């Protein structure tokens, strides 16, 4: 058969230590609770970040249905089905160390930001199309100067984001570069 593996992100705070990994007779066991995992009912295995007793962060692979894994079904904030894993000494296999976790997290940040950029561009395109088709006072709303100014402002923010993402991708591709400065720049201007 095939294995379907999902990541149970521990926390937004990297390595917060919410899940503990304890070695016993050469076998790792995980204790703690994961964040909610979407589509967990479809997976066979789950990747979990945990901290060992010597405070070393690692990435561990567990079987979804293994003894010691209690699955609580629920929903996320946006009402999507998701499961929370309550791990009570579940056997696990350590597959990566902290540096691999951090590299994967940085790559995921770049990919998530790229997806956000694509969504922003699609929304701008749909808004422009909608405004071109709606009429007020006998002309398309898109022709009003105030509306055009708002669209240009959004367009410029998307161009800035595209440039920052290109810089982030280049920094990531250069290897081993922390992207914290780029993310701070993205968050600095909430407009």
C-alpha cells in the first residue's frame, strides 16, 4: 500500500517544546498534543516536531492509528474538519534534526507567501473585472478616479510583495540564509 504523510505543525513558535520525545530501550516515544491537522482522517502517518529530554528538537514519524495516539475530531477557525492528536507515549521514528526542520519551515514560509501573492493577484483581477462590468451614473465604476486610485494602491502593494518574494527566494536558494529580515519587512507595513 501507499503511505500518506501529513505534518502536524507543533506551534507557530518553532521548537516550543509542546511535545516531548523520550527514548526508552532505543525507541522514541512522544508525549503531548499536536495542533489541529486538516485531512488527518486521510493519512496513514503523521510528522511531529518534538523536543527530547536533552532539549534537542527533532522531527518524528508516527503511525496515525498506533497505540497511544488518541485522535480528537473537531474543526478549525474557518470551520474545516481537523483532528488533534493526543500522544501518550506513542512509538515514533526520528527522521530529522533541528536544522532540517528549520530549512523546511523556511521553504514552507516562502511557498505560503507565494500562494498569498497569487491569491492577492487573483482578487485584484476579479475586482477589476467586476468594477469594469458594474455601472453607476451611466458609466463603469472602474472609470471613477477614486476607485482607480484604490486599485493602483493595491497593485503597487502586490508589486512590492512580488519583489520581496523574489528576494526571499533568492536568499533561500543561496542556501542556509535565514529569512527573518524579509518577513519582518513584509509585516512592518500592515497596509
